[in-house]
C-alpha cells in the first residue's frame, strides 16, 4: 500500500522518479526482511505504520519523509485492514467449500444409506445420507456465497481520505491507488470512510457466525448419531479421546468443540457492533478495538474448518444399527392415496392416522 501511494505521488508530480525508486526498493527490502523474521514491530515504534516509516528513514534518509504526503495513519490502517480482509475472506470461502466437498465425498461413499428424518426430534419421514449430508453441503456453499458478498464493502479504497477530511491543497489521485491495489471503487465522500469503520468487519463476522452455526448443527447431529443409543456412526480414533476413568469410552471431543465455537463467533460479532454503536462522526481511538474480535473470529473459524473436513472423512455409517420406525412412511402413504384415489389430502391423512391407531 505504501508503494502504491508512492507511485501515485510520482504520477501526480509530488515525488521524483529517483525518490520513487529509492522508496520502492527500500520498502520491498523491508517487506522481504519482515517475511524472513529479521524484524518485528516493537513497542517504541508505536504502530506498524510508524515502524515502516522509521525503517525507511534509516535506509534512505530524507526522501522517506516525502512518503507521508497526502495520507494519515487512519487511512493507512484501514487500507491494510481491507487488504487483509480481502484475502481472509477468500481463505474462509476455501475452508467452507472444503467442508462441503468432504460432505459430497460422504454422499458418494454412503449416500444410499437410509436415515430417519426428524422433526421435533421424533422420527418423521424417511431420509438418507445423501439428503442429510447434501443439505449441509448446500447451506455451507450458500455461506461461502455470503462471504463473497462481503467483498462489496471491503473493496472500497480509503486511501486519500487521510484523517477523514481529505488532503487540502495536495493534488493527489485516489484513482491511482485504487487501481494499483485492486480496490473495486473509491470510497466517497472522504467523510464516509471513518463512518464505515466496523461495517465490513461486522459483515464478515456475521457471515462467519452463520458458518459456525451451520457447522455447529452438523456437529450436534454427529454427536447424537455417535451415542450408544443411536450408534448410527463410528468416528476415527484420531478425532476422539478416551476417558481418564472409564476405559470403555471414546468421546467426540472435536465435534463438541466445533459445536461450542458458534458461541465465540456470535460474541465476536456482538463485540464489533457494540464498539461502533453511538460513536459520533470522525475518528475515535475506540475503533482500534475492532481488530481483536475480527482477528479472533476469523482465526477460530479457519481453525474449525481446517479440522472439520478431515474429521468428517473419518465418519462411517453403521447400516445395521439404523432402524426406521414403520410409521415413518405415513405421509408417503397419505400422498399415495391422494394420487391414486383423488381424495382430499385431509381425508387421506385421517384414513392413515386411523389405520395407525388401530
């Protein structure tokens, strides 16, 4: 982002070609050194932006001081945050789709296995592995699409808004930084930039909360199916744990933790919404605190998705243990009477109900 800003200053006649080369080469070297672990942001730097400026000054001297023309730490931070979120969202989408793909493999492996379908936790209508796993896969792919749509807010270029009121008397080009960094649009007017803070973050965390609720419900089903009373499935040993006192037990700990993580995802969303609620316009230091729930929510979701896909690969259905109550076909029987005899559905419903009572 700093290199893009320097290139913009050069294009606008505010930075010489010689200074641009010095700045670009030095920033590239600083970035490479950071990737190797050769330096890190320290307390005396105050923040990442100041650390870069100090290191740049050490390398090239006075020309480094020209880089800050037309910008503030406010728009720098937000640009960095949006570049990070842009990549994080794509990583999240890949993780969600990987779980959906694993459910597809499950349906190809065991899709024909019958399962009872439940309403009110009572056997209701016939289902199957292909319907059960396929339903979750479809919803997860819908979640991935929801994540993709967060890019609309993320893709607005904040650079050039500076501290929230633009750069008076400096002929900068916000379009130059937009195109160089791949933002979709320029965020205008400049006063909208600070007002928008927390909104893209909250939208990403909302979509993460939906992902975590879906995988939490999936995990809850797996846990139920794994009980001795159901015994519909077996789990791979490496994704279960033993008891410290009861030698007969294997516990579905991984799926229990997946189930619990939805609470953390919701907490991150609520924390983010709460930070920005009732703030007046312009920049406030409160906005710094948006990063903690954002990073925490993203990291926990990525970690959950990363372990869930291989955990699902070890699920096997025990066909001999799956029993469907004979009454589970009652709705189909009523439908058959409607189709065969042309009677009203409610008459067919009553006829089947009476037969079952007898």
